[in-house]
C-alpha cells in the first residue's frame, strides 16, 4: 500500500472513531418562570401558575460536559397586582446557559435570560425593552433530578432573578418536568 493510501486510511479510521463517540440528546422542560414576584413602584405583582417551556440539547464529542439551554419560542407570563387591579406581562425571548450533562442523579445548572415587559393600566403604558436576569440551581433542593427514571419523567426546580432596573426588580422559581426526550 502506498504512503498516500495509508494516510487516507488512517484519516478515515480517525473520522469514524470520532463519529462513534459523538453523544447527543434533546430535552424539553416545562414550567419556566412559573412562580415569582415583580416589584414595580413599591407594589408586588405575583405569578403563580403555568410557565413556558425551555429546551436543552447536547451534541458534542465524548465526553460532553454541559447541556445548552434555549427557548424554542418566547415565554410569556403575566404578574398580577390585585391591590391595583393591574398586570405586568413579562416576555422572555432568550435563554442562555446550561446544566451538567447526563441523565442520572441530580444535575446543577445556571445561566442568564433576556426579554422585555409591559404594564398597561387604562391608557397608561410602561415598558421595559431590555430586561435581563439570571437563573440557577444554587439553592438547596434545586436541580435537574433524574432519579425517578426510567418510569417517571425527570423533574427540576431552580430560581430566577431580574437584574435590578430603576423601576422593576424581582425573581421567583421555576419547576416542572422533562416533557420530551429524544436521544
């Protein structure tokens, strides 16, 4: 076998070897931004209900270390101030960060989010066009919990926060389950 053919054969074997160690999966998590409080002008606006969905994906060489989160669609949630009969609508358009890779045990994660909010009261409108915040599983009891597998879906809980602006602050929790998994 000539030297060029040998080099080509080695290259093909290396490509096949790396392809066989590629690891990847997709997950969808329900309940993001499902509970919390926003503070505006000293008033509390609370959220207690369903949240939006966030997806994560892993597709990298072996061994991967982080699953990357993203929002397939914007997450829209309302926060109500019953004292004022008023609502702030939060839209989370981008989710960044990740969690530890794997589907066993409890995984930790953290990241940031970006979006906007609007408050409409009668004919008065107040908007926050560039909101940002963080999310993490740093609080004890938080995490992405795969221990119920294989019969029950994985669950999670985490905390989220709004970076303080001049007139809007707050935070809350997200909790839910893995509603979709595709290896």
